[in-house]
């Protein structure tokens, strides 16, 4: 009898505790389902620009490509005695950045992730704000909100850390431009590396001195086509089907696409998914980094190798359900005639990415490498590796699905080359038309 009474009291106590838990603030946190609507892959920019090495070989330029326009006026001669070196990096001191990002899926509540992942010293954000962009450096004043961090209007991000903003109620449509304002009261001209993404293909705005976060129009003194500190924007919504991460190099990043037009192939795919007759409400995140390699390391702007960054840039995004991998052309091209890495080395690395995605319950889709005949680092030995890797992606049955970007962009009469209209004229990166062809080549059924 005593045992039954004790058991009943325990059951009642647990039910009360659970009831309190389910109706308190923790229950709201547990019921929230966050997923990415925009993200970028970040690198650590050193404070001193590296001395450039000797220029590599120029593209063959055997395709019919337009000649660059001649300057209207010649550049003035430098003063006598001028010495040349790497151009200084852009720095910010007591200024506000207004950075433009594009949603994929929409939502009514947002939060922003800021990153000091590669910074060796704390970084202070004096104020932050998010709003729908009107045009250029202007925002919609009635459709924005200040951002706080654990209830505070400012935050100091420790070295190598990230911070989440508190959620804000802001109706953000799908495929809309958001403006994220960050006021940096200190200076980035320190000894610590700066966390950023170098090739945004998006104009972002830098203010005159002072905190101008949330102003209807930023008092702009300069622009940049890089993103700094911003890492991801998340939306809260139970009707989102998941998140796709496009994981790759400059061809995923959108190199040679027209700035401010969202013409990268992941942009094309996002529009197709959301505007299909039966829309697929799934987030689309771009984790491409120009120059990135699967196994090796390039310059600082190329990021760490794909195996090293796969967790951070692909698998750790909340809500991720699919990863599309298009990586390896920089390993192949930079090897020139060197037999290492072999195609087998790259295939083994791809298998590692597949194993890691499956361990997290994420579907992973392989994308074939596009042609590069005529590019500065093209060799016949490299072409043989590209063909071998592509054949394995198509037929190896290791990936959960295949997207044949090679077939979508190559010249049928000479398959080692881009179709002329899809060539940006460096023979490595597609034109806007080429990126459109890539985005249109993806079967939407892969994500249904």
C-alpha cells in the first residue's frame, strides 16, 4: 500500500512538472522550428594582404568572346618613386554596414546569426537592425526591427564564436531582399583576422562615421561586394519542408554572374522550387566559396578544404534535409600535370562527404563538374580526371541523386567545352545563361 501511494505521488508530481514545463517559455522554445532562408560560407581574411604570386596562364580564348571595352580615358601615371604592393584591405572604424541578403522561403519571425568564427579577438557589434529593403541603400521603415542579443541591444562576440539574435516578428516574403545593419563601434584594423565572404555579387553599403542602424536611408560613403560577419538568416515556420545546401566552389558561389541580379544557379533553383505549379517550400542556402578545393588549400579567400568545412557549412544548418555537392575542379586544375590528386583520391573524398551526410540523416546529391577547356589551368590530364570523377558521380550509385551539370552546359559537338552562350569567356565559370541552364537542369522531384 505504501509503495502504491509513493508511486502515485511521484506520478502526480511528474505530471505537474511536465504541465508547467509545457505551458512555460521552454515549451514555446521547443515548439519553434527554425530553418535557414539565407546563408553564406565564411573565410578568415588576414589583416595584411598576401603578396600576389606570379600570374597563372591566361585562358586559351579560342572561343568567340567579346573583347573587354577600352577605357574612355587612360589611367594617370603614378608619381615618380611609387612602389607597388598588394592593395590594402577595406576596414571599418566606427561605421555602420548595411548588407543585403536574399530570402529563399518566407516567414513571419526571423533571427540572424553573426559570426566571428575566424577572428582571434572579440568583435563588438554596437547595434543591429533588420528590415525589408526598399531599393539600393534604403529600407522600408515600417517593415523592420532592431535586433537584440539575449535581450541586449549590443553584443561582443568572443574569438572564434557565433551569436544568435533574439527572434523578431517581421513578415519577410519569399525571394525578398533583407537589409541587415551592423554598427561596428571599434575598428577592424587590428591584428585579428576578419570573418567574411569575399564574393557576394551583391552591392552592400558602408556608412559615414557613427551608428546609423535602422535609418531609412544609410548615409553611404562607400560600397563593397563582400559580406562581413553575417552568417545566416533563419525563419520560424512549421510548414517549411526542409533546407537544401548547395556546397561547392566559385561555380556555386556565382562567379562571373551579373551582380545584384541573383543569377547564381542556386538562386535559379530557389525560384523554380517556390514558383512551381505545386510549390516546394524549402530553404535554399549557398555554401559556395570561390577557389575552394576538396582536399587541398588555396589562398585565404578560398576557405579551408571541403572535408574540413563540411560540418560547419553544410550539415550544421538547422533544418537541413539535402546537400548538393559540386566540388573538385580546383583540385584538378591546380594540379596541372601533377598526377596527385588522382580521380580516385577525389572519389574517396566524395565518399567521405556521403558517409558524413548519411550519418546525420541528410540526403546528399552529387553534381557533375562543368567543362573547363580553355581555362587558364586546363590540361588534358585534368580533363581525364574530370571525366573519371563525373562518370563515377553518374554511375557509382553512392549519391542519393545526381544532377548532370556537365551535360546541361557542354557543347554537344565538343563535350570538353562549354556551349558558347553558356561561357562567361573565362572558360571556367558559366555566364548568366549558363547558370540558368544549370538551375533548370535540377529535377525538382529530388526534393519532394
